[in-house]
C-alpha cells in the first residue's frame, strides 16, 4: 500500500452529520465519503419529477445535556450553529423544541460543512499502519474505478460499526485495530428501517381526521405509533408546502419488525417497490388513509438506520463519567484512530452535534 499523498491534518471518513460537525469545528480537516453527495442518514431528495422530501432524519431537537466531572451542561444546537456562523433557514415543527431546515434536512449538513468540500465517491477499503504514528488509507474511487491511497497521523471514522468492522477485517492484522474490534463489538447493534415516499398530484387527506394541524403556529405534520407496521408518518408536503397546490406527499418509516422481515426484496434497483409490495402499499394506503393510488411510490432502505445500544445512552444526558467512556478516550489516544457516530452518542442529531461540540471544546477529540 503506497500512499500517493500524506496529509498533515486529521482525515475524517464519512460526510454525515458527525463528519459535518467535526468539519464545522475544524475546517482544516479533510473529509472522504463513499456517496455521491454528503448527508449520510440526513438525506433529502429535491427537484426533478417530485417535490422535496427527507427520507432519513426528518427533524431535530434543539437541546441536549452533557454530564462530565459531575457537572451538567445544557446546549442549544441552534446556538452552536450560530456561534459557528452556520446560517440556514430553520422552521419549528412538532413542538417548541423541534426544528427542520426549510430547504430540507440535507441543507443542515451542507451548511455545516461550509467551505469544507468532502471528497465524495471514495469508499475506504483498508487501513494499515505505516509506522507507529501513521496510517495508510486505501480507497476505491467509484468515479475513476481506481485505488487511491493516502496517509495521515490522525483518522476519524464516523461510519456505522458494521462498515468499520468490514474495513478492519479486510485490512492487515494489527494489534491496534484488534483492540478497536474487541471494543466495538459490544455496541454493534443497529435496527433496519425501510421507507416509502408517496406522492399524489391531486389528493390531500383530511388533516383533522389524522389529528394533524398544518395551520397551527408550530405545525403538527407527523404521526407516530411505536411498534406498528406503518410506525412513523411524516407529511412532507406540509413541511415543504411551496411545491404543492392541490396534492400531497407522505414519507412512511416502517416499524422495526416489519423492516426486518421485508428488507431484502423491498425495492428494485430504481427504487421502485417490487410488484408484491406495490400492491400491498396501494391497498394499505386505501385502508389506512382512504387514499387513492399515488402518482408515485419511491422506496428506500437503511441497513444501519439507528444504533440500538449507544455507549452514552439512547436518551437523556450524555454521561461522560463512565468507565466505558474512559476506555473510548484511551483507545483514541493509543491508536491514533478516533471512532464516533450514533453508536457513541445515540441516534439523534442533537446528541451528535452537541456531543462532538463538547468533546472538541474540552480537548477530548
Ligand atoms: C430513517 C431514519 C430516520 C431518522 N430520523 C431521525 C430524526 O428524525 N431525528 C434525529 O435526530 N435522528 C434521526 N435519525 C438518526 C440520524 O439520522 C443518525 O443518527 C445520524 O444521521 C447519524 O449520522 P452519522 O454522521 O453518525 O452517520 P451517517 O449519516 O451514517 O454517515 C456516515 C457516512 O459514512 C459514509 N460511508 C459509509 N461507509 C463508508 C466507507 N467505507 N468509506 C467512506 N465513506 C463511507 C456514508 O456514505 C455516510 O455518508 C434517523 C435515521 C434514519 C435512518
């Protein structure tokens, strides 16, 4: 593995919200991502034949808390963004504490990247130590179909654990990677989520019947019924109304059990539902919403949608006074590889932004 180039700055892998937060706080970093665009699980679709919609995260909470050395600190995500001169139009949704960007969730990530332009279409394949302090990273460039190898003294990985383990197992055996593999295994638990987007050009539901109030000061545009098949429904046409006159659009995130059992054959390569699911979806829309056949159905699936057993907990205060967090810090220090993301902070945007902000401001990153 011969590097073509050696960076003197940290190299971040992953241009999702974790990578964007790191880049916002330290614009000198270099960011690589395998996708064609940034965002990861904070993804929006816009333009072409449909309207805008979010098919990953749909909103974020403003506040989060961290407890460290016995002291609790509360952070506002909007204040953090302001303090870093990140400006984007944001609207309230659902409650006084929840927000979404008026131009789509992906706009949050791109605004946070600011002047940092992630290097897209680069999939990290292997990581190998060159000497005690240097890591070689080998990428597959899907645009040129070639290998690119670089080196750095500091690597920050923000991918879901299964994707990290795949890279580590493909790489030459190394005691430092082995330490990380042993540590990460205990947090390697993710739920799958399949989603469908429905678009009608000339039909709207009866909002009152759905107990939704699009005209309220803080619009209620979502319904959540935990554990059910059609678990989470987000009316994207209410979030992005400028593109709708007589029609509507709905994004459904299906429940964990349903997602697990229908994951494999959920869609074809063009993201169309397979015929079996097309019939099921149209029939269910009729039963659940009394809706006509939509003009468009688009399916997607998230294999590693949300970490289930994050080191710092799924909800509530991030508690940094734990043995597990000490071990995490030590591994980062000893290996020159920092690994973070929703498996560390919990699968919530505010926990990731606030968590990375806290670590960075306390020299823990
Ligand atoms: C359907 C769904 C709904 C959600 N709803 C909400 C919500 O409403 N509110 C909320 O707060 N949170 C929500 N979440 C959770 C939230 O989206 C995630 O916790 C968060 O986006 C994770 O960000 P990340 O940057 O850590 O990881 P990711 O977004 O997964 O970013 C990792 C990046 O790494 C890249 N990558 C992967 N492998 C490689 C490789 N080998 N080489 C290079 N790059 C690679 C990927 O392309 C990706 O861009 C939701 C998640 C899902 C899936």
